[in-house]
C-alpha cells in the first residue's frame, strides 16, 4: 500500500494509491467480492473532530449512492454514501465507542462498512487516486 501526501487548500491530505474514490469523498477497497468503505483523509479533515457515528444494520441492502452511515462532528453532520450496491455484511462497531478512529486512521481502523457487492462493475465508475487528487485540486482552486 503506497500512501502519499498532496496539499489542498493548505491541508496536507493523505491519499492511498490502492483505493478507489467517490466524488463524495468515500474510499472503497476490493476484498474478495466485498468492498470495504470509509471516508477519505480529506473528508475527515474537513469534518474536524468526529464525535459520533450512526451505522447501518448488518444485512441491510443498499443501492449505490444510498446513505450507509452518518458522521457527527463538532462542526456538522455528514452522510457516508455507498460506492456500490449490495448487502452490508459487517459494520465497524468500534466506531460506536471510538468515533475518533475515523480522524486518526481513516484508511485503516476508521473504516465504516463492508458491503458484499451485488455488481462489482459499479466500481468502474469510481475514481482512481490520480483522478481523486485532480478532483480535490480543482475544488481547491475554486476557494
């Protein structure tokens, strides 16, 4: 896993070149027909201190683009969207007691859900790390 840092709007943002990204700042990692989902380093930095997480139920069916979790920070709340359709097969229950894991380790212990993808071809719509960085840099220019 190769991570590197880019600067966007004065923030140092870590990006992982093995992940796929959504335009709404989620990441997705393929794992044997399943897709692990979290929010990007950029998203957690914009939210600041995350103090609460609402998770879905294991067994819930979701469609690509559905809200699968809500993050509550000292600043605001933010929805987390499913990058693929499928069934929730695991949720990161540690976040219920330690929501700050999303801030501390967004690409590791701060993951949010694991989805058994019903159509892995939906992953083709996601951004690779280069396209995600380009998206962030373009957004940064507008501010």
